[in-house]
C-alpha cells in the first residue's frame, strides 16, 4: 500500500489531543496576537515541533510550555478548533474523539469550569456540523495530587450543562511516575456508573506494566492509551484480550517519546500475535509534523499487513465511545 492509497481510506480517530491537531502556524499567530510571554529561550520556529526521539518526556513536552498559553478567548478557541478540523478533514477522518483538558482553559481565561466546557462543546459541535465529521469529546485530567478534585469539578460542570451528548468519556493522562491519591480510581468507576461515560487511561507508555493492570481493575478502563508495556507480560495481554479492552496504538508518538526505542520493533506485532484488540491513532500529529496517514504507513512498515489496515475503520467504529451511526 502506498501513501496515496492510505490517505484516501476513510478513518476514525480515537486518541488525539485537541492542541496536538492544530497547525504550528496557527499557534504562532495566536501567540503573537495575544502578545503571550514565552518561556525564556523558547524558539517559536523550532520548539513547537518534535521531529526526533526526545531524550526525556520533559523534552517531548516542550511545545506544551507555550500551548498552555492559548487560547485566551472564545474566538481564539474557535480558530484552534477550526484548524484541528481542517487537519481531520485532510486525513479523511469521518469520526473523532477529541481529548481536552477543560480545566486549564478555565484557569487561563479566568472563567468557571462549566463555562469553559460550554465553549469547547459548542465550538466542537459547530465545527462538526460545518465539516461533516462526527465528533465527540473526552475529558482529560492529569495524574497527580489534585486528580480527584479536578475530576469532581469536571463532572460538576458536565452535570451543570445537562450532560451534553458530545461528551463520551474520561481520560487520565500525564506523568506515569507520579501517583494519584488512591480514591482517584474509584471516582472514575463511580463516574462510569452514574453517567455511563467510558474510560480510557494513558498507561504503560513509560514501561510500567502495572499501570495497565490498575487502569483496568481500579479505573474501569474500556481502552488503554499507548499501552506499549503490555507486550512485556503475557498475563496482561491475556487480560486485555479477555476483557476486550482496546489499545490505542500511536506508532509515531511512541517513537518520539521513546516509549519504543529506535532499536526495537514496535510491540503492536505482539498485540497482533496475541489477538489483543487495538486501533491506530495519532496522539499529537501537528506537533510531530505528521498525520494519521503517516501513522498508518509506519504501522504498515512494521507489520506489512494491508488487511489489518483495511479492517481498521470497522475496528475503530467497534471500539469507539460514540453511540449510533458512527460508533457502537
Ligand atoms: Zn495521548
């Protein structure tokens, strides 16, 4: 299969961060427009993109030093979301689950969490309609001491807005080396139960296979983000297979974060061999100056399987959190 053929395939996207979809030119313009104070030594021409494997997670996260400075108004958010949807359109993506941390938007703009959620929900709904791409929102919180408080305030906002249909799931992201308070998992389980939201957890990206087990058993994960460490353990791959939990495989991101070393083959080959469900996703394509097509190509180089790529769209639908025509 060649790039052109893959480009033309209809696709779904189940693991992508809103900021990671926005063109670097748009980000530069917004930062200039807002007269944002850049961190000392930050080079807007070079430091917005990660093109080579980073030597640490911290250096991979460098672009977020300035991404967290935008958008500083609802209008700027609209510009960001439009850029994201143009990116999705260019990849022939027909349905998407976009992740975003609503809390930083509330803090940055000095507005209530429910207002920030309303901004994101309404702008995604408009862009979805404009571009004819079915879109949903996954609410992301970060690991760490304040995870339970952050989850509670997001869920309060979700309730206040009348549980918008577009919100389909919860996501835990951030540094896997930092533990969250023990009640975080049970709060995810309660939210699943009360609101029927689905759960995806970034786990096993930095080699911690035990985080995948706790994502499943303590957080009620329906999908696992990255999950590269699962290949280290037959038991964990069996657990994912038996529970029908899908791994969101992001081939290019996994190389750039060093989740998979340059010298190793990608663990997706083990997932295939053990019948662990997976889908291909792009994580932060614009940061990588890449695209979902490039992730498919990378997967194809690793596995040589065109059939798995032809089945990808129906697999993405199968494991999507979106109900109805484009999902379950
Ligand atoms: Zn991610």
